[in-house]
C-alpha cells in the first residue's frame, strides 16, 4: 500500500512540471514581464534595459524558467502591475473569501447530494426517486450562468431574500457579531447556486452505485445470512457505494473552483475567481498566472489526495 | 422415506420485463426430504437459480413476483414478513452461490463476514463468535484459519473464497443448504475438492442439500434424487440412479446424450438444437420442449401436459416421452 | 425466428423518441424554434442590427421594439434572433469537431490499449485536473479575437470528455467476441475500429454529441458574460445575457437578458430530453426496465 501511495505521489512531479511549463510558455507570449509591474514614466527606456539585464530577463529561456520556478518556490510571484503590490499580497486578500465560499458550497453540495442519492437509490422508482431524477436532469442540463442569473434576479432583486453584492455589508464594523452574520448571508445564495447544480453528478453516481450494489452477489449473500435491511444498507451497500464519491472528490473540487469565476463575477464577490477575471481584463498577467498556477496545483494535488484516499479505502486497488 | 423438510407448492416466480411480468418459474411442485441431496438440473435460463432464490424470497421485490407456497418445516415462508424471514435465512437455510469472486463483500474481513450471521442468530459474545468462526474456517479446510480470519476477500483464491462462502452458509448449522452452481466458476481440480467438502459436510451435519447445476457429472457424484428443469417447469423427477439408467423425457435424454463419454461408440456428439427461448417469447401452452424437437410429430405431445408416474418416485411431464426419437433415428 | 432479429439502431432511436412524449415534444419545440430563428435571421442584416442608435437607447418593450432596445439603441429582439442562430452554429461546429477528435482519440486508446491508452489517459486526466476555464480565458486574450480562434480554443480544451467516454465503451467493445473474430480473419485495425466498433457505439456517440452541443452553448454564454466571448461584432446569446452584468439593467430592464437566458434554458433542456431518449435507445438495459 505504501509503495502505491509513494508511486502516486511521484506522479505529481511530472504533472507539476508540465503545469509550470505550460504557464511559463503562456507567460512568454504575454505582453509585459516582471518589470511592467514597475512602470514609471520617470525611468528612461535605457534604464529599463539595464534593469532587464540585471534581472536576467535577456538570458536564455531555460535559465529564466529555472529562475522563475526558484523564485516561486521562495514565495516570490512577482508584482501586480495593476495593484502596484506583490501578487502574493493581492491574492492573499481574496483567498479567504474564496475558501469560505468553496467550503460552504462543498458542505451544501454533500448535504444535498448524500441524502438524495441514498433515497433515490434505496426507494427506486418511487415518487421521491422520480422527483430526484428529474432534479438531477435539470441540474446537469442548465448552465451555471443561466441558473445563477435567474437566482439573483428572483431571490436577490425580486424577493430580496438574500444580499447579492460583495462578501459582507460594508457598513458593519469588522469583527462584530452582525458582521459575521452578514458575511454568512452573503455566502448562502452563491454557495447554494453552485451546490444545487454541483450535486447532480454526485447524486447520480451514488444512486446508480447503490442500485448496482443492491443487485450484486455479495448483497444476496448478506441477505441470505438473514441480515436485517438496516444492516444490509448501512454496513454493506452504502460503504461500497460511497467509494466512487471519494474517487471523484478531486474532480468535484476542480469543478467547484472553476465555477467560482462565473459565480463571483455575478455576485460581485471579492474572491480569487473575480480577481482572475479582473486581472485578465486589466492585462495584469503576473497576478493571472499566479492564480492559474494556484488553481492548477489545487487541482493536481486534490486529485492525488482522492487517489490516495481510494488506495486506503478500497483494498482491491492495493493488490494490483 | 424420511420426512419432508421442504415442500414447494405451485411455485411461480415472475420477472418484470418492459412493464409486464413473465414467469421464470412456472408452477413447480417439489418435495425435499430430510438428509438428502436433491439436484436441480437444466440449461441456463431454465429457472433453476430463480427457484433457489424464491425459497427464501431473496429476489428483489421491486420487479419480481413470487407466488405459491414454500412449506419449510410445515411453515409457509412466502407469506412471512422480512423480519420473520430473517429468522429463517442463514439460521435454518444456508445458501452457497455460484461466483465466489463476487459473493463476498470486498471491503470486509473474512472473519467479520462469517461472524455476521452468528450475531444475527446466536447469543455468542465476541470471543465466542471468533472461536466459532475459526472453527468453521478449519471445518471447510482452511490451512491457516487464524490468517484467513484476518484477510480480505481479494487476498484469497477462488477455491478458498468458495470455502469461506460455505463456512458462512453452515455457520448456524442450517437444516437445508441451497447450493447454486457451487463449482461452476472454479477450476476442475478445485471443483472436485469443493464437492468432496460439501459431501463430507452433508454426511456430518445430515442437512439436506438442494444442489443446482447444469453439470451432470456433478449430479452423478452427489445427488440422491434429480429434478430436471426446462423453461420454468420440472420435466422429470427421479432417483439419481433411475434417471441415469432410464431417462424418459426427451429433454433429459437429450441432455444425457450431449455428454461426451469415453465409452460411447458414437463418433459425433449429440447437440440440442437452439436455446431456451427468452422469457417474453416462451410458449406457455403445450409441451415447451417441442419447439426444439421440430422433427417430432405434433400429436405425440399433450395439449395440457401432466405428470406421468413411470415407477415409484419417477415422474415425467407430457406424453411425448413414449414416442420420442432423436432426429434421424427410427421410431421404435 | 424473427424474435432474434434486432431493429436497426436508427429505428430504435426514432422509436424511443416517439414513445417518450416529453422527448418528442422537445424535438418539435427545438426544431420549431430553430427553423423560426433561421428564417427570421435570414431576413435580417447583421451590420444593420448591430448599428448603434444612441438616440433611442434603453427603450422598454413596445410594438416597434418587441423586447425594447439596449443601451446603444439596438433592437433586442433582433439581437436575440441573430444570437440564437449564431450561438447554435458555434456550438454545433465546436461540438462536432471536438466529437470527431474525441472519437478518434478515444477509439484508438480503447482499442489499442497498452501504451497508447496510457499516454492518452494521462493527458486527459491532466486536462481534467487543471483549471481549464482559466486557460481558455487567458488564451482568448492572447490570440486575436476572431470567431475562428474562439472556436479553436474551445475545441482544444473540449475534446477530453468525449474521448474519455468513447474510450470507456470501446474498451468494452475491444474485448468483445466480434472484434476478436474480425481480428482472426485478418482485418486491419483501422478497419475494425471504424467499420465494426464505431457503428456499435454510434448511438452512444450521438448522445454525447447532442449533450455536448448544450454544454458548449452554456460555456459560450459564460465566457461572453465574463467578457471573453466571440468578437463583439457577432451577436450571440451570451452577448444578450451579458447585459445582466450591469446590476441596474438586470434589475430594471429584464427584457434585455431574461429572454436570452430563457432561450438558452429551453434549448438546453430540449437537447437534453432528446439526448436522454437517444441514450435509452443506446443502452438496451435501460430500455427494458
């Protein structure tokens, strides 16, 4: 088992390498470089050329790639041209918001998905199952953007149930109780919007896994032992049916994160997705590249973690 | 004859296909006596396994209808609730399945899977259950019970897993074992070992066994009596010796003729034409095997086939056995 | 016996759609909308519709302008008609190209297995791990903003889903007896792949293609909303929906964006209902229950 986990961790190296190469090549084609962040009309072009030389920007590509990776490993991601501050600081401000949003969205997703999948799988072809199937059908079909806009229009503007701008009411003092409540209120609609669409895949997997397991031989064995229905489901079927959920966790994470760009934009939510759109629009590529790198690393590492969970959870994988 | 342990009365099991129910087991009457091995024989699709699962109502009731009576120890099972059935399943009736690779929960250790039925049906405490589980593993011929106890299903070979499945089935000393193709998925050498094990266990526990198989070799080795099934019906029922020496129903005779044998002089092997028709297209009237013996004249079949007793305990369905000949043979 | 004769996949497909009332209605609604839009759009001149009339900006719906006008005075209804047509064409083309790539790659990976499969799967896995949307957005600003580039970028990042599903089914087909039989007869791999395996997974492929049209329409809308869509001279559904990016317009002038959002919703649902029915035709197991 340890050998397999180690092997899986080692795959991370070429993946991260590929990711960094792609971003580096992309950055190479982007207008501007590390110095664009310092633009200042008082510095003459000659001086900039000297500084370029000093910073090694005229050296061969592979050297610059190496320098770039080294500085990233040391936590230096360059300066934001738009904000005139280190990229790390700019992102650092938005990071907690996105983390909060994703966290709440994930919690909602599983809170909705697991009971639904279980009910649909267990009471197959009953009314509840039909309703859930129809729901997942809609959730898979409807594009996030359309669903989000309709939600904002209906629950935000028309019914005024939820605030729809920003991450917190700016009139409230930081740290007060009302401040935290306001923050939570601002999270609910965007998180619920993402969760309601995101659950569909999980519900479907869970449902079909439960049905498959129900009809599998080992369940017949268990029933032939005289096991009460409760034990058949809780101890045997659910445990086996939840394995693919673990495997899909990394994918769900990436999916969720890419949704944040659209969602944060619609809700004017000051998070990383919104920051990314702004920095691309403002041609602030050092920030954009850092964000892509971050999301990429989260995706690659997240997938690795779910693979490792899988190795630990499913003994059958370990033999191969 | 000893007492009847299990009696099936007019048993009918129907599966739902495209919204309609079709009987896969179509009116079976069968007695299983105490301390006997009864073999249920037939091609795939003849309804053997469907019968086996119906006895303890293990079919998924969402798309299966089970009708008729199952009298076990004079108690009717099909009318029982799930909870009442659970007192019979595992405790009085043990089951062994065809594919040991999929019959065990892949995530749970062998020991725990054996102990599960003990927790349902006995008052043993944890250590008592463990002792019994180890005892069972030894009884089914595990070389190192303590090791197997801790292992997961995928760490065992097919033959070993089938021994575990048997251990689970006999854990509560049931009076009836239903073995559904217990050796089909195994290698030939392992098959013999498993059959030996089953026979030894039967002698020791005096439990009755319903042995479901399509392998007549297995029948010859194990069975006291044989019921031959075709298309959801029992077409012939006889003591094993009688059946092999004096087969009557055309289907039984075709089955026996299709076994390759060293001492047979024929240079070609008999093959039964066609396959068992799918459930939806199964004719529900007349002799169901007649479709596959088109050379036989229609009039030798009964319109509504009944059982004919040829000798004590030897029953045949339909009158066609009297005049049946293989294709190309002269009528006698 | 004729009970063993199986009807052709196309017949099964038609039967499944016809039997499923919802899918049948969806099909009719979908084509009615589409044909209507295409005919209406043929009567319009894109540059005329796109011309700005600053004097008549932000008009509410009236007899003259059925859905009002946008902030630059363009007729929203005509924009919607052109947008629906353009969005559908973009989605159809992108989905078709990604499908072809997906089929070829997926078939090759599933059929050959081994190293080919390994490399392809590593690539597909990698592409599902990375933030594709961000790469797409970055690419749209790096390349000149033309409709061809836009389609190209969506294609580059869009083929993996199809390839993955095709690989999965062809992996199952690859071991099936008819392929083995064909191999022993000496057929060439390419021939087996496209003449024997592909027809067997055809209905499955069609389901994926239909669904990927719907998905692509969603992606186009999202990108245009964020400001990274096709060139602004080309009206699309996304462009109309993007009116909602302005909170005032969203709240006070829903006729600017709501109809477009609803058109997307209806089209996407219709496509999915039809796709589902075709899917049932493709999967005999689901057909039965």
